[in-house]
C-alpha cells in the first residue's frame, strides 16, 4: 500500500480545512493522544509560541482510505 499526503498552500488554513472536511466527508485531524489540541502537542515538542494558534490545518479520511490533506499557511498569495 502506498500512502501519501496532499499539501495545499494557502493564506488561511482553518476555513479551508473546515470547508474541505465537510465537502469530502473528512474530519479535522485529532491531536495525538494525551493532548487537548494541536497547539498543546506542538508546545510539548518545542515549537515556538509565535508559530501556534493558526487553527485547524489538517483533515483526514475517517475510513483511512483517502490521503491526509494539509493546508499549509504561506505568506505569498495564491490564485
């Protein structure tokens, strides 16, 4: 089995992740066990505070059949 991730560059990941999760029947990716959310996890692994709080940015297929989709925040505009 081949697994892969789709990455979408964007300015504001949270609304795109929520839209595409609903449109595709996906769910927002849950944080790892033992963490209240992704920011708590990223703090625990040493990510700087100024890189946190951007909202949800990953969605997953609840059946495990489809790829993970990451909406990556980038500074340059996209069309």
